[in-house]
């Protein structure tokens, strides 16, 4: 690490170095994140698509920038891998957007934010800034594609780090469960964990995440995540244990969902119907607003003339 | 009182540390970032008016503020003048209670050189650390803030190489990198205490905001700039074992004719002050804050 390059008296630097150390001593199967060697305020990360969702098996890269006032000001995140949930190369601010009802607080960390980011993937964006709403099939195929190669981004130095993270994540994340095994991606991870395999065997295509998202509004999800993260260290320091807790977080609720297989049968036609209805409504509202605007501006003009 | 506070001390003590500023401009797409910048711009504008910590001013300056204002307030300030000599203002940025408390406490230690009080509060701080750990906070999220407070505590005690003068204490209290960290330390301590004694605080919090204890801590205690209420004061006073007097200056008047100024003493629950044990008689607070709706300043008794 380039520790000697930085003013260790600087509180932000001190804090960030501690986070790097903590991140390395408690690695997680769900994400990986490292600062650039030449600038510890600039990190690369990759997260694993939450299991039981259309993102399962996906490896999504992104960039984190920490402000000079960290941890008083929140880090900013952006994704680099096309994923169908967040726009790429666009900042997603986890603290004050729709994603999070509360303000950022210094007791959170890069780890907290990454866990939250994973948990947000299967939630309904509700038009939040920096979000997109792709169809499940598209998201699923993006998840498969995401494994093939890491995104190209930034300097050679950064690219090296991205590739390194990608390799490491490939070994941790089992590939996307497929209905047709022919499409199964070539890089089968060698060290699959038993528990993971069990969860990915359940069904080829699980709308579990979506069902969960529909049932619970965003704030609740946010709350749960933050609580879970803060509870994680309770389990003591050993890495594997913490990792398992975090592992369980995004896929919470999968057990009830499995008992309701009928949830799986979601007609895309329904989706389309709603979309058209929404478009129609939007147009109607716009027309009304326009009319009102014309009216009021007409009045305004009259007043203006009067004075 | 012994030190003259008028020495040239401006806000130019801002963090002299150099940090490579990440290039934020390269992303065209704004949004949330915009809103945040706007927020902080408004704050900065507001902040320009008063440093984190002002100079000591005679109470007459308070009266001057209300010259053309409410007669009740002027009357009350006159009453205040019988007991209090001076006021020291703090910046109204939502952290004023914590900043007032910080300076008032450290100044008291600097002037009294009360070693036993320092030992006592250090034990409480240790307890707070354990509380946070048991609540599941990761160490690295709070230990910097704790360390910085303990450092200030040691430096106001004279006779070691880190000792600082009264002027230096003022300078530090105006330095964002010190002041904000100490404020955050208090916020952690306050949040930890509220969560630890959730059943006790719950009804008060419900009365205030209709939020759960968890939500309240997350949205009204831990984030910087969130104003303090009696819940915060009670929790901080309890956690650190430091009694606090708050004098209320508002328009309320008693019908009986005579104008009086109300105050409330926050006395730590289960106070284990050696002198307070046995008799629950008066623990006289050495920290006195003046509360005007929405803001706290420091008051100096005669």
C-alpha cells in the first residue's frame, strides 16, 4: 500500500486505511473492493448479484469515490457493468436518493454501502435517479454476460485492478443457473461451496427478488440492511462467519417465497399492459398540466399588462 | 476569565491538511450530488456569519440583540444578568449543543485541572466504547472520534508535553477537523446511550417524533447537523456522567407579575459521582447553556 504517500494525520486517510485493512481481513463472498494504488480515495469494487433473483450469478463492477471529508460526507458509487437495474457510469448516491431515506452517517462504511447496494438490486427503482428498469430476461442475460469479461474502464493501472477483482469474483460466484445447460458459461468455478449450490439449484428462474421487492417498500429494505450490517460484527471477528451473515442478507425471505411457487408465473403481457396504462396516464396528466399552465400564464400576462 | 479571548483568532484555522481531492467534475450526470451541494452551500453561507465558537461577550450584547424586540425578553435578560456575566455564542448549524458542551467541558477542565474528573470521564468513555461494541458497531467506525476526544482531554490537563493553553483550546474548537470530530464523538456516545436504554428513552422519543428508537438514532442523533433536544442532552449527560444546566430564554411569562428565567438541570441518572452518592441533593452543574428556541450558547456565571 502507498501508506507513506499520505498524511496519516489526516483523519480521512486514517479512516480509509482502516477500512481497507478491515475489508481485507474480513473478505466476503458477496463483494470485493480495493482502492487504486495511486489514490486511496478512489476504489474499484465488484458485487455479486443476489441469489434467488434475476441477477444471480452476475458480477457487477463499479467505482467508489470517497470525498476528502469522508466519513462525514458519503462516498459516491457508480456501476460500470451493464446490469439492467442501475445506469452505468452514472453516480448513484445511496444516502439521500430514494434509495435511502436517512442521511449518510459516519458510522457507515464502504462495506455497509456495498451490502446495501446488493440489497437494492432486486428492489423496485420507483423512478429513482440513476436507476433503470429492464425486463427480467434482459437482466438475466446481462448477468450471464457480466461474467464473460470485466468492463474496460480508465487507466491501465485501474484496468489491472478491475481484472484482478474480476478473476477473484469468478472463483467466488457460481455461474447463473440455467434452464438450458448448453448456455452455461464456460468458466465453471472450481471451488463451489455446498450451501451456495443448494440455493442455486432451486429453480432456474426465480422471481423471488421481485416478489420480495413488491411486498416491501424501499425504506423498509434500507432499514433492514443497515441493521443487519450493524449486527454482523456481533458474531465476533472471524471472517467466515461475518461473510455468511452478509451472504444471507440479500437473499432473506427466500424460504417463504419457495412455498409460493405460483408467484413464479408472471405474465410478461401483464407487465406490458401496465406499462401502456402508465404511459397513457402520464400523457393525460401532461395534457392537463399544459392546459393549466396556459391558463395561468394567460392570467399572468393580463396582470402584467395591468401594472 | 483569566485569559483574554480577544486575541486574533479567525476562521482561517481551517484544516491545513492536504488531501488529494478526487475529481468529481468528470461525471456529467448530476442529480443527488446537485442537491447535496446546494445543501452544503446554504449551510456554508449560514456558517460564515459565526465561527464554530465565538468570543466571550458581556451579557449586554445579548440585550442589544433584542433592543427593539420583546419587552419580556429584555426583562428576562436583565434577570439573567444578576447571575450570569457573559455569553459565548456557537454556530447555529445544528451541532451547537454539542459544540457548546465540548468547549464548556474542556474549558472547565483546563481551568480546574481536576484530575479526578478526567479519570472519571475516561472511565465513562470506556464504558461508552463497550456499549457501542455490544450494539454491533464496527470499531473502525467510531474509534477515531473517541481517540480525538481523549486527545483533547489530555491536552487541557497541564504539565505534559501535549498541554495546550486556553487560546489554543479556542483555536482548536474553531478548527473543523477537531470540532466536527468531537461533535461526532458525542453523537456516537448519545446514540449508544439511547439504544442501550431504549425502553427508558422510547416514550420520550415517541412524544417527539413518533419514530422508533432505532430510527431516531439513525435520523436525528448520528447524522451531523441534526439538532439536539432534551433526549440528546439527557443521554449525553447520563453517558458521560456530566450534569448540565440549561437556562431557557423564551417569551413565556408567568402571570404572577414577576419575571423569572427557567432553568433545568440535567443530572446524570445513577450518578456515581463520589460526592453525590448518599445525598441526592444538589449536584451543581459546571456547564451552563443558554437555550433560545432552536439554539444553544454557553453562559458564564458571575
